[in-house]
């Protein structure tokens, strides 16, 4: 969706998400990527997701300070484990809209 794309752009631009290395340059022996189009894949680690959650929960649920931190202690980590099923320490950026909605406990909220 357009809102999901906007969220992904914001997470990338704010430095919360990182591009996954794909070693595509090693396929033809040069670094020009002439042999194949590069397909960027972005991932967000737990630290980046927590920063994003702090920002979006604070804004959408009108929380700050200790109240926000207590809320995240209760709601962030169990959702993280649910999304990071392989325990790799990161999730695909495309999952962040659903993740943030679950952290906030409202699947209908608009995240932008």
C-alpha cells in the first residue's frame, strides 16, 4: 500500500533500516553490476525497530517519558519475538507496518 511504502521510506531515510548485502558484484567478476539488476532488500534490527516503535507509539498513543518506556517494555519484546521467528535479530522492513500496529494494539491505525 502507499502508506506502507511511505513508512518503509521513512524507516530507511531515518537510518532505522539497513540494506542487506547480496554479493551480486561477485557473479561476473567485476563491480559494475552489468550482469544482473540489483534488487535491494531492507531489514530492520531490534534496536532500529525499538526506535521506530518509540516514535510511532509516542505519537499515535500520545505517550512520552516513563509511561512510554513502560508500555514498550510490556508490548514491544513479545511482538518482536513473534515477528523474528528465526531469531536472526532482524525482520524485513515490509513487516514493520504490521509490527507497529500490533505493538500499539490497533490493527486499524494508520501508520505514516
